[in-house]
C-alpha cells in the first residue's frame, strides 16, 4: 500500500527555537495533505489542510504564524513550529490523499519542547 | 458543534472472544465513516470504511455497522487477537467533497491472554 513518511519521528528542542517536520508521500503524488495534532490519550485534532502550490487552510483556533505549512511539491509538505514552547509539545501526524481519494497516515512525529 | 464520541474509553476482551467498539456521531450530514487503529507511538491505520448508503460492511475479521437512525457506528472484531490491542478511532466526514475528517475520542482495546 501507499506509504507516508514523517521525519523526524522524535525531536527534542529548547524553548524559543523552531522545528521543522517533514511529511513525504513515498510512492504516490499527494495534492492534499493534512496535519493533525494529538495530545496524550486524546484524539487527533485537524490543524490544517496543506495544498500543493497554494496556501494552507487552517482550522479555527490554529495560529498560522505559529505553525507554518509549506507544500512545495506533490510529495512533500512541511510543518514548522516556530518559537516553540513547552505547550507545543505534542504528537504531530500528517496524512496524504492519493489521486483515488484514499487517505494514508504517517507514523507521527513526537515533539518535546524543553 | 458537531462531534463524534465513543461510549467506552477502555474495553478489555479475552483473547478469542469478539470485540464490539461503539461510536456515536452527531452530524446527520456525514456520508462517509472510517475506523482507524492506532498502536502506541504510531500513526493511525485504516481498518474499514462505510458509506452512508450502507448499513453493514465486512472485512477480514472486522465488520462495521452503521445505524443512521440513531447515528451510531460500531466496529466488530471477531476472534480478537493480542495484536488487536490498540486504540480505535471512528472518524466521520461531514464535509462532502472534502477529506476533512472529524475523529472520535478513541477506545483502548486490551486483549487479555
């Protein structure tokens, strides 16, 4: 089946620094990717829809200047957490939609901000 | 607002027994539903889906039932195995034409040996 890869799988950073997380569709082209945030023992919360070649669409309450999303190619979307703080610590998951409309999830990236 | 919720946060089942995980949704406009399995520290895995024009769909060892009258979705796992231990989420798509899903709160399934 289709594979979506996220990198890094784990990252620890200091407060105030920025962290970039990559989401790649390895064997298919994804015009649309989605970024989710998941707190411990909680469900996935959709943060934004990433569209190739255009600006991301953010969900209500998600700061677009805080969570920068870039979808520069049909196989890569990046999420940059800017000026990270401890409350940004979370599990970030991406998903990608193939041309048939099927959705595939990445393995997630755990961010810990000290 | 619209929400998808699960009745039981944790379900413990004896190995070999059948498991039933329930989900209630509130948006009658939702036309597509998916069950996902998430193992610890990993991303969600697709299990089975169902469209609103169906009330039952079967896969390998899994069956999804949809009751639109009471807005209820269930996932049945036959002959539950230790490898089935995970958190299960239902997700609905109330935004027809998009792929934006609303996820339920999740149920942890524990398979007892």
